[in-house]
C-alpha cells in the first residue's frame, strides 16, 4: 500500500511574456521564465500529481490578471494545477471589493501578502488586520510569508485574527546555512500554540548552503516544525522554482522522503496530501 500522489501547495509559474515581476530585477538567478511545462514534466516523474499555484508578487495592477492566467493554465488537459493562492493588499481600503471579485474565481483557494518586502508596521495596522479578518467568512486561508526575524510580527497578526486559518510558509525561513536554531526554535513552538496556524514544509533547501547541504542539515528544522505543529497541521510545498537555487524539484522531494522515512503511512499521507485537501477545501 502506498500513499496518494503528492499535492504541492507552493508552485510558482513565472512567464515574463504575460506578467510583470518587479522583484526579479534584484534576483538574477530567478529572472528567467519558469513555465508550467518544465515543472509538470519533472513533477509527474517524482510523484507530484497536483499543485496549488502560489502568487509570484506580480505588479500590483496585475494581481487579478495573474489569477486569470492561472485559471487558463489549469484548464489545459492533464494540468496538475487545481487551485491558486492569490496575492492581495489588505492594507488598502478597496480590499473588500477586491476580495469579492477574487472569490468569484472558483480557482482562488487562498490569499497571501508577502510581508518580508514591506515594513513590519504594514501588517500591524488596524486596516490590514481588519481586512485579513474578513477571510474568516470565506474559508480561505492566509499564507504568512515572513523572515525568521519577523515571526513575532506574524504572531501579532494571528492573535488579532483568531478565526482565520493561517499557513506559515517555508517553516518560517530558518537560517539553516548559518545553523541558527534560536530564537527560531522557540518562536515556532510559540506560533504552533495557536490552533488556527499550520506550517508548510516548503523549499527549506533554499535557506541552506546551496553547494554543500545534506539531509542532515535540514532535517532538524523540518522535524522541529512537524513536532511543534503535529501531523494534522503540516503541509508540503516545493517552492519551485525558488528551490532550484539549491536543489531540483526531484531532489527536494527525495530529501523530504528521507526525512520522514520512519514515519507512518498515515502521517506521510497527511503531510503530502490530506491536510492540504482539508485546509484549502480541495477536491479529494
């Protein structure tokens, strides 16, 4: 008996001929097209059968266009994309109208505002918190994309929105290359005390030494995240193509399998598919 195919909760598609990505100018390693065809060919070979597209911080006036582009991709035959996590700007007064429009797109399953590219006081504002709180009425989770030194800021947002489901991306971006465990370790445990937060085991290889990392380098961080949140609140993501700065999709999948090889079939099934299906209300 084997578990179902992996559901990747963190896939980025970059197509510069369709959308504009201002941040790529400062990220030369990623300033290329990373299209669905390249991902799909490798994903199916390493056991990834479906995916959620994660927003790629496109130009603000193209946020809704990105969701429409993902919708068109998802309509292709045998496409693994079954949902999209949309970018958003909860700091804006027009967020309620934006939210209503995005919810009309059945592919949109959740939302994210990248917080490590804005001052911390953006997510601390009353308007930001009030708008994020609106997600409690929609059943759509909010992904927390923060640096490890911003986990306290994430905690503050979570505590103001107790009825919203949050998902912490990339295990909170620990400094694996520097072998830094503290205060990340304690902050992850504290965040896990909030029942409305799950953690995403996604692309943590990108935070390790790209040339020398091994499973032994990253496993303590993944294992602590899982131990803190428990098997009902962990999901898996590739963070492709960001992960390719340190590992191919296939190698990251293999590394994850190596880390959880001693876990039960049920535990691995929850990590790789079942929990994500429940959190984002996806078809089984």
